[in-house]
C-alpha cells in the first residue's frame, strides 16, 4: 500500500469554554452527531488520499479513537493527546506524521461543516505553488477602527479577508517554522509567514465557519436542518365565493368581504398550506386526513387543520423550513393586512410563511370573480 504524501492534522483539543459545553468542544453534538465526527466526514471525503492525525484532549482519547475509527472505516487514523495550547497541539500532530508526508493541512475540528472540496483545493494549491495556502472569504461588512467607544476611521475592506481552515503548507517548511517559533500565533499561516515564507489565499467556503459560541452551534444546526433530508410539497385549493358566508382566509376574519363556500369555513389558504405540508412529509392530502364526511370538521376554522397538520408532520420526523403562498383572486386585496397575515400563519406553522397575491387579468373563473385559487409550497427537513 502506497503511503500518502498528504497529511491532515485535525485539531480537536479545545476546551469549549465559550461554547458553554460540559465537555471538550469537539465532543459536543450538532443534531445528534459530535462536532469531531462531522469534521472528519469532510476530511475523509476528500479525493486526495491522506494520512490523518487527530489531536484530542488526553481525557477523551478513547472516545476520539472510536469516533475516528468509525468515520475512517478501513483507512488507518492516528489519535494522540494534545498540548496546553493549540500551537503545542499542532506541533505534536506534526511529529506524529510519517516521514513520507510532504504536504500538511492543519484543520480545526470546530469548522465541522467544511466541505471535502476545500481540502482538495488547498492541497492542490500547496503542491502547485510551494507556498502556504489559506482559504479566505471577502469581508462584506463595513469595518471601523475605534478607540474605546469612539470611531476613528473607516477601514478599506477591499484588501481584507476572513480566513479559515484547513491551512496547507509544505511539510518541511512548516516543521522548521514550528521548531523556531518563540511566541504564540493565532493561526498556522501567521507562524509560517513569521518564519519568512510566502502565504497565498484560495477561495473559502461559507459552510466552513467556526463553532465557538452557542449561537454558532445553533447556526450549524440550522444549516444542517435545511440541507439534510429536504423535501418539498405543493398544495392547491379552490373555493367559490358565497355571499351568505363570512370570509375566513389565512386563519383571519375579513369583515365586509364575500365569503367562500365549503364544508368547513372555506379557508382556501389554510387548506392549501395543509396540502403542501402533508405532501412534503409524504402524509397524503387534506381529503384523506380531514374528510368532508367527518362531522368533526363541519364549519371548522382553517387553524384547526393547520395545527393538526403541524403535529402530523412533527410526528413523522420532519421540521418545517418555510411555506410560500400565492393567492389568485380579484378580492380580497391583501394590502395592509399582508404583514398581519404572514405573522399569524407563521405562528400557526412554527416557521416563516410568505404570502403574495395576483390576478388573472379577467381570464378564467378567478378573473370572472367566481372564486379564489391558492397555491402553497412547503419545505420540510428530516429531524432524524
């Protein structure tokens, strides 16, 4: 078996104090999976074969080894105890690499959602340039230089970037830089540059953000929630106008408006959302779940169906991402009540709901003012 020429040091020895966890940060969970495991999934998903060294807290070596072995499968992986500082931990990781490794990537396990493609991008850049390589993203916020609470000036952000990991280097130059270092640096690129070696940047990844605080952890959970097990559904409902009925639409009462006919309150907007959610979760449709032959739902408001549907969706193991609704009708005009409508529906669904309206320029039954049509699109994601 050929020994890889690329080595990846995964630094997972941090305490996690700012995260507020009761254990080292790498062993906190993001949607039921540890930060370390998610980080290693990105590492082992890279195209370039690599020797991997995980630097973990001495107190969690057995746990880290079990996680690393599970992710790596048949690929060998080394797990060692870290030092008192990040710099010391990286130095120990360098010493643990085999002599055949020529290119080293250093990666923070806290950047748990880093895509595998970024490891390959950094590796190729190091091998082609012979320089240190760091992923970066442009700074989009306005930057101010301050003194206490006083603003001194606006800083030109065109030459500023956010940097990430993995950071890559020629192994021999990085090892020499570490051996000569006499102070602590904030990242490996700073230490490498201080030793007189060039560093270049490659394009980073938005998903490679660092999990440091509880807010970061929630962000990671949200990112995973809207990208893992995503399903969409569409619901359509049509009701004729009925002047003898009050108008209920989107769970709200609309005084002085012509109502809609129906077995329940005729709330076409709520009914379309129900169908969209049931469709997205693979739970059938509103007729199958709340049939017109069931006397319990005679005259029932749309809120009744929506609340029951949200419970069904949750019971099936799905969270609701968002719902988009399009009303096609001559009236009512949403106008000043749009924000109220979106707020009310969002509270009922437990997720953002946006509402828009249009007409059909006099065409069809909606154009003739005979009734309304509503189209709803829902996005759900697996919580399992």
